[in-house]
């Protein structure tokens, strides 16, 4: 069972965003529904193709693509940002 990968596509709807991710190692794909809203402060975020997303329970952890290119984990708190996960599909 897949639990994360690189965002390869998404469709925004009024109440949620359908995100399509691909495992960079094995090439498997999966889709899930999220809200583009941080759990910690409720602010809106904007995911992009190339960002990383993994999930566990009712959370999806999002890391923006610009953070991956920062030296090491030198992108402050902007990695594994908790977003509400509404559902998923294999």
C-alpha cells in the first residue's frame, strides 16, 4: 500500500483538492483528497506539481518543492506541513 510520493497532478474543487501522487522509487500512483489548509493555523496553502505529499490517518503531510532544493532541511518549518486528508483511492 502506498503512503506518499511526488505530486504529479491535482484538481481543485470548491471544498477539496484531488491530488495524484507517484512513488519516486517504484512508480506506483495513488490519489487522495485533501483540504489545502494548514492544520496548525488554518491558513490556505497552494500545492504544486513536484511537491511531496505523504499521509497517515486523517493527515496529509506536505512539503513544498522549493523546500526540497534547500540545503538539507534548511527550509525552517516548511516541511511536513499537516493538511486535512479527506479520503484516498488506490
